[in-house]
């Protein structure tokens, strides 16, 4: 029998947890036709994988590639590292349903919450949709290098139903009924569930106008009424961002699980390190991961289908001051985030009264979710400033100590001296304690990753999480086997999300595959700038080392670190094998 492609002689780690074996894999019609000894079999192409690991493609359940897939159909920050399927529409953010008068509002919301550049969105989105089914038709026709599933995001849903009164009054019974109808419509069109954040004023996400986004201040009943829809349909997943920074509202995720009977993906678990002299608040936040896992265990014992999305890799931020949205939701400092121009930032940073309030309001725990306080900020570029250029490579804490100045004052003195032309590198938010991370990753209800792929492109990249987990947990500290790691990266998220024919290298499954040299696998610990956004704008990237091939639906999309031009990606739907079958019926939204 002739096959389209055969991968020969690789060490196959099939994702199920079964022992690795040296075997061949034959691919036909985008699926795995046979795994075993295929000596003598013929194919249109053969990949020699001797000495390499052959594993299922990574499945990333937390991304924001809704817009970026329009200009980067491979989602390269992720696919370079073996990701073959992503879920977008997370945290309640997205572009449908949308009335024409709210298009700019949606794009600016995505700027403020996920730092997707406005100019890129403006250039790439043609807005040929209004309803969610029309959005799904648009995505199906859009060329895709990797697979993509979508949530119905609740912020657009609320705005679509309530209009400009979305944050000024409670949702009426009639409006909740309309939301239910629109969720039914979205699910029929291929939505995999719905998503939202509900964190009040404690979220770093802010709306287009600097106020909290609609879902963060909505009545939880708005989400509970949608959970009833999934219960009645017996399908779908709910992504709930109800734990972040200093805010934790797990009772909302718990009630959603009780109402819907569906999988709830509770976001987000992070294992933090404290300062050298931790406050009680730091210690509480640093111990939150244990409390979250115990909470999940209790709910599972009661029969609830609860899962926890974890930030489980060594990610860091490199940022310019204009990307200083990290101060969002930090008391006093959030005023600095709201400044739109250099002149505004300079004026505030030099205001003695504001500086006094900043000194008094500074708390290390406020900055733990972004890698720690100012004492850990590394000055990476002072752009020629004569006073501070000699301190490049040192932390703000070290500079403050050398100058004998207050830590907070030193940070803002650097900003003022350089007229805000300064770059910092932030420490990793995830604790470096491998034993703690091992406990998190081994928990059967934990989803690794939270890449946030497509978001924060000028300051942060998370698509390398799979490479880091394999390096850190398997190679460096030997806390997990390859079999365990690939189960967590692929098979577990596929089963949780209901992707019935993906996440494992089994006969009949979709041929989503990564091939890599374990000895060479890795990445540089500094970002590489790429000028490949629309209009030539720039972003930060983390190219992969040691990944030789990535296949999606049987076609090679990455080879030797380069994309190939193949665009075999499909729209995936929770609970269904393959792509949802639906004839596109696009109607262009009227201007």
C-alpha cells in the first residue's frame, strides 16, 4: 500500500503514557494509518526520524490568536515549539458578535487587555461578520497553518445584547434569554463553549476606556444562565478566569460546574516565589497553588468536572515603558498605566505627591504575578543615558543600593532621566522550584501552559512552554519521563477539551505530530525581535532549537525552524471528531 508520508525509525512517544518505542508511522488522508514496522512500505515522502523523538502535537487551550492568525497563520510563537492546535476566544475577549458601531471598541479592548497592537488589528480584520456564526464562517475560510477552536467570548456577547448600557445597569431577564439564544446559535455554528473573566477591579484587564471590562463587574448570574445552556445541550466547555493576582473567586467556577455538569477550566494557577522577607500577603499568594489543587480534589470527589489551567513554564517579560500595562490593577501605580503619552508619564513620575503615594503604596505581592517587585527588574537598555547606562545588566534593587536611594524612587528616577526611553527585563513569574512544578504538572486535573499565545507580543512570549517543560522537567531535573510530559502536553488537554481524535499517535487519529532532537531541544533565554506584524511593526519571539518537523493533519508546516507554506489547519469543535460540518452562509455585516 502506498502512503502519503512515512516517518521512519523515530522513538515514538504516543502521548497516552505508554512506553516509548522505535517505530514507523504511516500517514494517509491526514490521519495516522499505521504505527509499527513499515519496512518495504512506500510513500510520497519519507522523513528519516532515526535518533529523534516523534510525539503528538501540543494542544494549547489558552491563547488569544483570534486576530494574530490573520497575519500569522502558523501562530509561529507556538507552532515552532510543536503546537498544532490552539483554542482562542479565552477570558471573554474576542470579535463576535459585534455591531458595526462597536468594532473599534472591541479592538481597543484587545489592546488594553491582551496588548494586541491596534494597527495590526485594523489592517488585518475585514469585519465581514456581525454574528458569531458569520465569524466562524470567516475563520473556516481563513488560511490556517494549525488547527483552531473557539469559545464564544462573553464581553462581545454582553455588549451585543446590552449595547452602551452594558456596565451601567443589571442585565434583564429578557436580555439573559437573548444571550441564551445567541449561545445556542454559536454552539450550532461550532463554538466549543463560552469564556469570561470575573475579577472585579483586581484584574489587570481594563476596557477601551480604562474601566473594568464588562464581565469583570457583571452579575455572576449572567454566566450561570449560559451554563444552563450547556447543561441542556450536554456539550461544551466553560473557561472561567476567576483567580489572578490578589483576586480569587473559585466559588464562581464551582457553581458553574454544579449548574452545567460540563468541564470547567478554572484559570489560573501560578506557583510564586516570595521576596527574601515575605509579608503575610506574599506567603498567602505563594501558597495559593496548594489550596487550588486541594479545592479541585474536593470538587472532583463530589463528581464535578473541574480542571485548573496552570502557568507552568519559565516565562519572562522584556518591556518598554509604553508597554507598562503590568501596573494595571496595582493600587496607585495603575495611574501610571493609564498615561497615554511620554509627557503624561514624565509629569506623573516627577510629581512629589504622587511619588510619595507610590512609595507608601508599594507592595511586593502586587508584582508577584509578573515576576516580582522592582528589586528584580533588570535594566537591559538605558538608551545611552549617561547616568544609568553603566548600570545596564543590574537590577533596580542593586542600583538603588549602590546609590543609597529608595527602591521606588530609583525606578522612577531611571524613567525620568531617560525620558521613558528605557527597557527592563523582568524575572520569571513561575517559581524556579522544580519540585513544586512537578506536583502541579502531575495532577490529573491540571492543564499545562497558559501560553497566552498571540497576546502581549511586544513584552512577553509563552508559546515555548512545551519546550521548557520538556527541558526543565525531563532533561534538566529528570522529574518526569518523556511519556508523562507528552501525556500532559497533548493527550490530557485533548481529552479535557473533547478533541476526540487528537492528542495521541494512534491509528485513525489526526496526524498532528512534532519531531525533535531531545539533546538539542531548547531556546535562547532572550527574545528575538521580528518585524513581521502588518505594516512591518515588530514583536518579540522565541524560536525553537532542535524541533525538526511539525505536521498538522499530515502535512509538514514547520521544517528546520521554517514554515513551509502548507496551510492544512482546520476549525475544531469540542466533542466532535474532525471539523464541524457546516456550509458557510456568510452575510457581510452592513456598514
